[in-house]
C-alpha cells in the first residue's frame, strides 16, 4: 500500500506563531487593519502531489486608546503679575486617529498662589511659541483636532498671575488630556467605537494623562539712593562759589527677576555747572557724547542707560558739578 504523507506548509506554521504574538503598540498595526490567514497542506496521492487550502480566518485590529502629556518648559517659568504661558506636548500613543479633551487645573495642592486660566491653544504654526491671533484657541469643551497614531502637537496654557504674588512664590498648573472616545481602566472596551466600527480598547495609560507646568514669580524692584559730597577751593567742605559737588546715584535692583531698559537720569541743580568729563559708572569713566557708551551729559543733565539688570545687583553712577 502506498503511504500518504502530510506536511504543514509555512503559512499554517505562521498562523500558530501569530496566535502567540504580543498586542500591537502605537507604532505597530493601525486600527481597523484586517489580519487574515489561510493554511495549506501538501501531500502525495496515487495521482501525484496535491495541495489543499483551509478556510481563511480574519481579524480586525481593534483601536487602542492611549496618550501621553509632557511639559516642554523644562523648569519653572518666570512670571510677574499679568499674563504667562505654559507649554506642553500631547502625543497620541494609540494606534488609531483620536481627538483629546483638555482640562487645565490651576488649583494644585502646595501652590503659593493660584493663577486664572485664560485659554488653551494649539501651536498652529509649529514654532513652539504662543502667537496671539495666530495659534488656535480651543473653545469649551477644549478638544484637540484628531491626531494620527503617534501624532504630537504643542499645547499652550495661557494664565493670569495675580498681582498679590511675592517674589519667589511658585504655582503649578495641571493639564489633563482624555481620549474623546473614552477613558477607563486598561482593557476596558468601547464596543464598535473604534475605526471602521472595530472595538476601542483602553490602553495602559487609561486613555488619559496629566502633566504639570510650573511658574515662579520674579518680582523685581528698583531703588535709587543719591548722596553728595563737597570739596571747596580751600580743601574744606564748605559750599561756596567754586566748590565741587560730587553726586553719587546707586541703583539697587532687588528680586529674583530682572528689569529691562533701566535708564538713570539727573538734572544739574540751579546755580551749578557740570564739570565736563566727570561722568562715571561703577568708577569707570564715561564719555559725555551720545552713543559712545552707556552715558551722556548735555547742557541740562546726565543720562546713563544700564540696559537689562538682574535682581540682586547694584550699579553706581557719579558726576561732578561746580557751584557758580
């Protein structure tokens, strides 16, 4: 009797292996993809080799709902009373297109102060900086456009810092993102709610994530202290015609922030004449001419442009006048 031999072909072996494969991640098979497989067997008959096929089995890949939110600021954002912006990145780590509902919470335990949420916006032009009138402001309920799998967008949370903050006060703002299709415990199923009618399955993140953005108040103040000293023509300290008065102005900048475009000016008092070439900054001479350096002295007074000055520093300006 002729023996009949049966062989499992590679496609059938692959079918067994497929049953042991791990679930797809965001970078894997897209939701709605049809996975199909047909086995074959080849054997010998009295009439020669013969091949037969099994029925084809199909599976539609379900949609996995997952997301991550991260702060892009890296460190607390320095802020003074008024407007401030916190920057986040939202990523769709699921395997299907999904929109996300955003909620910003400014009342966080441990805050030294609480901000007011003004708006949540999407970085429309992709430059990473909030541009009023350009970037898309989301309206309530604040919901992002649909993101492709592994798609990421930059989110801005615009806040108002109250005028009552003190220098160094800190505040956190939580940004929560939730998949519009649904959230829940990993493995929860939203039947038929995925791409092309497949099920939507809640992933490891619960289809939601929260990131924290931080603010630190940098309140900077400027204080000017002016002193004078006199040397008379006789080596004394009397104020008589010909006496030289030296005025010294100390600009004290305090706080953790900085001030911009700090300019110190002073007018010559009546009955005196400026002593040319005596203007100085921190002991170093400045020219009287405009545009040569930070200082300028004209017929009416002096001006020194200190530019941007950090808190915790002092700068001293001095000049002489002669009593007429």
